[in-house]
């Protein structure tokens, strides 16, 4: 079977920056990783249709900074302090209930919203566009063609889209994929973005995978 390594984890620290920045004692790592997972899961649910592209978490001793990279038209850019305070209270409650600890009661949670330039170069945005069309019963080939054209206009070097499941309501599930341009998965210096999402259709769940090849960058931390 052609098993593939995760493109982002494979390039972590080379062309893909870390999305969590913190350090802890040996016996605290598992708790911190779980908290990061819960934070991302909660924010994805709370801001489901608000154009969130990525979540980066920075921790200090008594402070947690959450950086949300969003699309230029996102409603989050117009959020008021009171609205963020409501989200902050709910998130703190979720973390305290899960860990059975009062640790987050004293933690300062700060949100930083960043408008991302060229959102159509993001695999997250393109995958979401495919999912939206599939869920509104657009034929999968048309959905793939539309998103591929968006990516090409944005200036990506290459894109690959794979959809698996009962395509167009077929009785037997199968996988179909389309690639435009170059998507070198074995080249470590290749700047690859990747996303996996699922589409809930009347015929069942469809899996959507998107690989995007962006122009190479020399140093991700410069």
C-alpha cells in the first residue's frame, strides 16, 4: 500500500514552522499537548464559519497567547472586546473541566487576530471551498476544477486534490485525484501546505485532502 508520511510533520522546522511555542517539565508535556488540542478544537467549533486558517499557541508562565490567522473578510476582525471575553470565559471553563484543575482560572488568555495575505494559497481555505461545494451537491469534478483555478490564480506552484467516498452518489466508494503543476512530496525544502477535511453529504462522508506547493523560502524563522 502507498502510505504517505504527513507532509507538515515531515518538514517541521525546515519549511513548516511550529504552531505551538512553549516548554514544560517532563511530567507536564502530556497535559500541555492535550490543552493545545482542546483549545484548537474549541476555537474551530466556535469560529466554524469565520475564515480561521490556522491557530498558533504561545505560552509563558501565567499567560497564553492565541494567534488566529484568518481570511481578510473574517468577522473576527470586527469582534469587540466583550465578544472575545465571552469566548475566553467559555474556553477557560472547558479547559478547567477537562483537566479537573483550577490552573486556568489564573491564566491570562489573549487573542491576537492576523489577516492572512493571499488566503487562496492556503490548503485549509481550498479544502473548505471543496467541502462547501460537495455539501451543496455540486459534482465533485466541477468542485475540484473551480478550486484548482482559484489556486492557480493565487500563484501557487502546484496543487493536488484527492476526494474519497461515494462520489456523486455512486454505490461503490472510490478515490479520485487531480494534480496541477508540481507537488514534490519527497523534497524536504519544498514548501508544502496540507489539509484534510470531511464533507457530510446525503450519500455519506467524503474525505478531502489538499496538497499545495508554494514558492520555496530559505529560512522560516527569519
